[in-house]
């Protein structure tokens, strides 16, 4: 091999390492960026619809426009279909009507240039765009010029209780979840809303959260999207409940509810009623009504035509249910919607929630009493869901019982009984030995080691360290406060991998 060829190969290798390092170090999601680099090196390109078929009315098609229109129809009607699958049984009314009198928030205070500039500066510099074709990165580059008109638009929206229709249109990408590419049910929507909408929503979100926190309106059972709460605080509450009751010689059982399309099914009128229960009235409620009503979306699929990437975009369809996907306010609206669930169930169980992950914690002095409370609590949870546009997926709802005499606890009808289950990213077993979690963690760490070895060949040492922290160290540290007391053998198993 000639010297020139060797120099060329070395230069090319160095440039590729630099590009990979830059891509990873500048990415917001390090893990995702690392896998993108690995897949690129393996020539594992992402799937495009030029290679796919979708079954539509019993026939397969590769037409990207037909695929886009069909998936949009599927995404915008799946909520109603899900609600229709919920059995309309007559449930025993075991609760008293909830009465809540809360301080009111009747209008939103206006914003100013300083607040809008702060919001823009804190945006992640993403290049993705909604239907407005304005990315966060573009907005950050033009913030000085755009801040004054954004202040005016936002204040008009707040004072008039109106959200411009252009800000309620979403662009949706279908993301394959796994399984056959031909089934529409194997795709989930990734929704992109206009960047300007995010600005207004962040202004409203601050005022909404300030109102709820100042008046202590958010239930202590909810750990999602609330300052000072997290999956870690939820895991600690879970572990404390089990251990404290077992030490008191009480049997413990948990019911891990699984909701089908939870964020998509909520009726807009119900959302507004829940907000009013929290004191959102007047012009503020009018704003939320405008925000939820008359929303629409299009589905866009990418495909390759003669080596050129192109897009096919569906016709717009209305979105008549759910909190807006991909939005700033959506997750918080959901936790406020279910904010009354713990009060509804409080006499028979302790609900523990992280967004839509809901677990009922139960303990009693005797197994017989625990069985009765479990049955009543589950019945009341079903009743709450019937009344609040939530559908429990009984096939994925699990019961996990703890204690020496756990086999004596009555099993609940239509609920899967397990000796271990996943809870907020951790595997919890009925002996609280953490053996299953350590085994699962070991497999994950072995996979991370493979990635780290690949990264070392296509990047530099600094990037390899970034990859270690993103793919290895974070997995070990996650939930360590609850599983760190496991056996010495389990700890050695992890330390050997490190």
C-alpha cells in the first residue's frame, strides 16, 4: 500500500472519529446519539416507507400517501376505539361524591420580553420543526427580532382567552414499535407542534404550576412532572411502604394498573371540569377551552425515490380527544386530570403515581382483610376509570404480593399474579431480594460494554467517557437508593462488570 493511501486512510479514520465525537457531545440525548453512531458504522439505516408495506382493508400497499392517510385515520380514531372496548358493567358505588373548593385562578398574568427571552434561551437547539417549519434552533438565532412580536402574540392570547388555530396543528411522524411493519397498530405517533406554541404554553405552564404549588393542590401520591419529585421519590415511597408493613408483620400486596392509550382518551370537557375543580375559571378556563378545541394533525412519512428522501403528507384530521401529544402542557394536564384519584381510593389503598403509571399499595392485619380491601380498591379503580375516560388493560395489570404467607392472599379476578414485575424501570420481586433486577441490570450492562467497545473504535477517549456515563454509570445509579442493600453476591456481580 502506498504512503499516500495510508495517509488518506488515516486521515479519513480521524475525520470519522471527529464527526462521531462531535455528534455525541452536542446531542441532548447522548444514548440515542451513541446508538446512531453505532448503527451508522454497522450500516443499519433506519427504516423508510419505500421498503415497507402496510395492510389497509386487507390489501398491502407501498404507496406512501395512502400509508400517511391511513395512519392518520388510525391515530385520530384509536382513542374512541379503545374506549369502546371498555366493558360497560354496572359497578357498585362505593364512594362519596368528591367536593373540592379551591382558590381560583381566573386570568393569567401577562408576560414580558425578559420572560420570553429566558424561555427561548432554555429551549433545546433542536432542528426538528412542526408545520410552521420553524425550529427551536432557528428561533434562538433570531430571538432578538422575534421576542417583541412573541410577547404581543402571547399577551393577546392570554388576555383574550384564545389560542390561534395555526398553533393547534401538529405534524406527526409514525415510529415503528416492533413486530411486523404491515400492521398500523405497530406504529406510534411522534407529534411535533409549532415552536411558537411551545413558547405560549411555557408561559401558561408557569402560571398553572405556580397556582397549584402555592395552594398545595397536587396530590402527594403523584410523582411525575412535579418539582422535587421523580421516579426515585416514587421508588422510595414504594419500598418504604412494603418494608415498613412487613416489619409490622402485615401482609402486603400491590396492584399495578396498566392504562390503554391513557393520554389519548381523555374527553376535553372532562379535562376542563377537572381544571375548574382546581380553581381554573374565567378567562383562564376560556384559554384552556380554546387550547383543547379544534386541534388537528397531519401524518408525514419519509420515503426514498431513486435515492432521494422525500415526504408524503396526509390530509389533516381533527383530534377530538386527549391531551395534545408532543406539547408542553399535555403531561401536566394529565396529572391534574388524575389528581383526584388518590382521594377517590384513599379509604382502601394508597395510590402511587408517576404520570400514568399507577400502583395501588395495600396492607392489612390479616390476609382476609387484605383480600377484601384489594377487591374493593380494584373495583373502585375500575369505577374511577369508567367515569373518567380511562381504560384499564387487564391483560397487563399485575398483582405482586409480599410476605411469608403471600400464597394465602386471595388472587384478584382478571389480574395477572406475578412473583416479579417491572416498576418505573426496575424489576421488583416478591422477596425484595433484587435478584431479578440485578440479573436484568447485568444484561443491560453487558450490552453497554459492547457499545463502549464499538465507540472506542469510532471516536475519541473523551467521547468514550461520555458514553460510559450515559450507557453504564446511569444504569447502575438508577434506583440505587432502594436496591443498593441487596446481597453481597448481587453487588459483586455488578462490580465485576464495572
